[in-house]
C-alpha cells in the first residue's frame, strides 16, 4: 500500500468505507486521539482485527479494509481542492481551531474542516455579532464603532455571512483598515465560490478566512445553517446581540450558561431583560467589549494549553465494550492544609511570555500590563522612601 499523507486515510475511512459516521467517528477518536496513532496504521489491520477491536460486524469490517483500495481517489480529490486553494484540516492538524477542541464536546467536533484564506485567523481571538434583522441607523453607527475598536486591537470578527445584521457587521469590519474576519459557511466552499466572488479581494489580502464543516460541493440547506451556528458560537470569545431575535436569544442563553461574555443592546425588551438577568452586559461602549475579550483571552490560554486528563490504559481496548467509570476521588478537608509555597509576583514581561504561549497578545493588553508594571514600581519606590 502506497504511503499517503494522514489526511488521505481520514477521507478514505469517512468517504469510501460506507460505514455510518456514528461508527467511524468513535473509531477515529479512540485510535487517533485516545491512542495517538496514525490512521495509516489502522489501515494495516485485518478484517478480524477491525471486528474484534471495534466491535464491527464482519460486513462492516470488510468494508473498512476495502476502503484502502480507494486511497488514490481521495488523493486526487485533495489535489483538486488544493487547486481551488481549499485546505482540508483534520482534527489533528495544528491549524485546526483550538477553541473548538477546548469548548465543544468531542462528539460535536467536526473531524474535518475545509478552509480557504489566511488560516492563521482560525486561532486568533474573535467576537461574533448575532441577529438577522437589518440594523437601524443607531445600531449601524454602534457596529462601526465596535468593529473599528476591535480591528485596532487585532481582534477578529467571527461571522456567518448571513443576511441582515450579520452581513452588515461583516462589511463594517472589512471596510475598516486592518479589519479581519473568519466566515463560517453553511455550505461547501466550492459551492460558495460559485454563488459569489465578492470576497476574493479580502481573501487575497489575508484579511478573511473562509471555513466550512461541509465537503466543498455541499449546497446550502437551512439545517446546515443551524449546525454552522454552533461553530460560530464556540469560536467566538464574546457574543454581541444588538438586535435580539428568537435564534440569537437561544444562542446567547447557551453562551451565558457556558460562561461566555454576552452583550445586549439598550432596548428594553423582555428578551434583553432575561439575558441581563442571566448575566449579560449592556452594549454601550466598544472599550468594554475589548476588555472582556482580553479577559477571555487570558482564561482561554489556560484552558486550551492545559493537558488532557490521563486515561488509564486498558489491556484490550475496544469500542464494543462499555468504558469503566473512573472511581470518584475521596473528598478531604486535608487538601486545604497542604503547605503552600510563596511565589514572587510576576512582572509584565513574564506575564506576556506566558500569554504568548496561547497565540498573539493584543497590543492594548501589552500596554495595560506595562502600565500596571510601572504603577507597581512607583508604589514600591514610594514605600522605600518611607
């Protein structure tokens, strides 16, 4: 069997095995994520090994093995996509958005994303603006102010490129100098390219990344838009709701339950009052949005960089058998009596070095850390004089 990039084996198993996704996804998760092995090794298994290891029927095991005969077909397909400047990102690709891995349950994480444009934007901080209504003059002015402030601080927009407020916000961002956006599409990238070429300039400039969880030729369907919205809400560090509608209300409520900052307009509506009661903030000043994003960046660094919990090794792991639940750790007040080592407070340079491990640090956050560091030096000097 010829050697191919790892992506080709993923595509072959997904597209050529004729196995249901409900079977394929747990197999890939166990093999690639749980055991940290390449799918190329998986294709070396015999039908009997597929059957016993993953609990497949003989028919399904034979289908999985037969998929290896069509690896060249998937390789040709990838070459065709790359000719269209479309890059498939498998879940183990370092360019795959880390926020989706950190915040989405494994069962809801797309195994493959198709992307085009500046792929670095997929792992940079972003804000989503929800709502389908056409914005009035006051909201339009506020949106332009927010987009200009975000762009100045190197914070991106996460957009669905839908009609109404979503499209107006995207356009406000891209007409702003240095404004950048990630567009999550409810259709395949090839199908989208056939419907419009309006974004070609900003894509070429490296200011926009298009991404879709659907194969490139997938046409638009309303139910795909609903699925796409989940990715938008989990990619964004903050949600803004200038014009609440039923869909935005539900998404904002779910975001608040996850601890995500949500901003709503000054409109005194039952929906806004409910969101504010649930912990949402009033959208009155763009600077407040930036501050919340900066705090979310700090929180995200520690969440995304934290190592996954170590799973106990099993002698013969299979998907056919139910996992044994881990025993609950005993709770003890003695934990609070452990000796604590005193550590000197870190300065701004150390803080920036730690934060930079998670990606780019917005300039305003750098300035604020420097300012706090200078203030601390002044206070220590004042105490020294006393």
